[in-house]
C-alpha cells in the first residue's frame, strides 16, 4: 500500500505555504526541498541567485530560504529583493561559520532567521514551521482587521439616504484627525457604532477602543472606572486597578451618555483633557496618557448648561467636532437595507434559514414610527427571525406592539413608506390636476424609494411584472 500523501502545511485557511529555495548547490537545494515537501510545504527551487530573483518577480512566496554566499546575486540581494517585492514574506538565510556576522547583519535588515552549515534538516523544518506560524498570525490579524472594518468601519454604517450619506461623508473627514468628537442622537440611533467607525478609520486603529457608559454608574464607581484606583483607596479596593484612560492609552476612549456624568467627575475629566494626565483614586502619582476622546449623548447639553447640570467649559472641549445622527423616521428609505442586513445577521446567529420577508410584513415595518430607532428595528427583526417557522418573515412573526391596528394602511404618523407621503401635507388634494402618467411615475418612484431600489420588491408591491416595471422606469426616466 503506498504511503499517504503529506498533509499540506498552510499559513491559514487557504492554499499550502509556498516556499522558494535559492541555492547554487543543486544537491543542497534538492535536499532542502525534499525535506520540506515531506511535511507538506509547496517548494520551488532556484539553483542560482539570478534565477531566484527572477522567480520573486514572477510569483508570490510566503517563505524564502536562500544561501547567503552565491556567485552573482547573493543571499543579501535576495533578501533585499524579497522585502521590496514581497514585504510580508519571511526570509531564512543559510550560511557557513565564516559568514555569521553577515547573517546577523541580514537579521537586522529584516531576515526571519539564519541556519548554519552543515544544515540540520530537522532544524530547517523547525525554523520554517516558525516562519509559517508567523505568516498564520499575520493573516489572522489581517482577517481580523478586515472583519472589524466590515463591522465597525464605514461599511458598518448602513444607509443610502441623503442624511446618512452626509453622516458618512463627515465621518470620513473627521476620522483621520485626533480631535475630540461629540456624537448626538436619540437612543438607538447607533452612536457607539459611529464611534467605532471613527476609531477604525483613524491612525489609532491598532490601539484599543474602550467604551464606558457614564450614565449607568455612581460618581465613585465612575471615577474608579475612568482613572483607576490603588489598593485601599476605598472599602472594596482590594488591589490596584487600571482605569479606562490607562487601558486606552494610544487609542480611543468612548464616553457614552456623557450628559449624565456627575459635576464633580466633569471637573476631573476637563482637567485630564487639558493636561493629558490622570491620577488614580487614592494616589498622588501622575500618569501621562495619550487618548482620543469621543463622547455621545441624547441630552440637549446646552439646556443642561442653562440649568446648571453640565459644565460649559467641558462642553466646548468635547464638541470640537460634532456628528448628529438622524432618527430612523428621518431616513425611512434606509429601512429596507437595514431589514435585509439584520435578517442576514440574526439568521446566521440563530442558525435559521430565512429566504425572505413578505411584502405585507415589509410594509408594516416601513410604516412603523420606530421610537427606539435602529436598535428597535434590529431587535424587532431578531424577534421575527427567532419565532419564524417557515423561512419567510410575515405578519404573524411581527413583535406584539406592531401587530395591532392598521399602521400599514394609514402609515401611522410616519408618512407611509415614502418620505413625501405622495404629495405632502395636502394629501390627495395635491394630486388633483396631475395626469395619469404623472401619477404613475410618482407612485413608481415612491415605491422604489421605500423598497430601497429593490425592483423585484417594488414590482410585487405595485402588482405588475418586473419587465413592465423596467419599461416604466425607462419611460419615465426614473433610473
């Protein structure tokens, strides 16, 4: 029975790790390649430095193993070429005892490691395995960064309405700066998500993002959370504790519900913003911190200043830049996009197979006023996904507060599905005098708006075929 093929070594989920071996000694190159292929590496051999340089120009490799001393193009030149063309590749040098100093110098230039001749093939495998693990970690970090960008970058701020396009455009200008930002908006509008997007698109991205809800804690606990404390500072302080400022050093600290912060803590926060220094509770030692402050509130801080519950000087330090998030009813045309996003997210989370949302249920979701904004919509869709049994979210899956009444018919107080309510405050009176073609164009345009541009959905709501809808769109210039 033939021996089983070696399992391919991978640096992460994906193809085998590709290794370039460069050595002008053919037998030595063959021995290294055979040894590594036995344990699953995909090896390519070059028997001169010049051939190795050409291969680097033509293909990508994750690990390069090169002899240091070769006629013409030597190992140091292969190292330099690798760093120029494949900056993430790990380079391992093979050298004789007389060139160890050169190998050490190469390590300073970015080589991963070096091996001494005569070569121990077991040691070669061990060093290449370490290089592969380094590649694995790099890929994992890159994938984590990609997922964070998808979840918390501008891609995570979902919406194509005019108000949200304005928000994203403003965020793209704000994020690269180091200025403090005050994010204003009602409960559930996505203030923490926006703070994450600012951090994720800033130079501070590699450092921590730390969030703290200032409205949920008493004055003493809040100060300990912000600044830390030393052992014995108060009754329950059994050991030293690092606060959020120190933990976020180099990164971003997000203070949610900052409008509910006690006045005494506001004074201490202002001092930190002015000096960049904190003092742990119970200590006199000053600690320097470098933290970007993002804050959020659903309170009217100017009114809070007028009634003496918020400091005006702190307000001006926090609102160097401001972002206002619209209520969901102000961006109603984003609801279809959000519905589809939340259905996909919650179906995956709860391992449910959801094939779609019925037109009737979609109309009801579009007509609802959403006092809890995006968070309420997210929770409503999760409820529907969890209780659904047939794979299609329908009226019977709606949360109880949305089942009663005929909000879908009268649009509740939210103006139906469209932003203009088919003619504005005058209702039907504003439509009198228009031709049937004008009315048809208006209804098609409004239906496309509430379906987020989904033509299949719009055709279903209008009761016409998709081909007919496409023709009408072209006829009325609604592209």
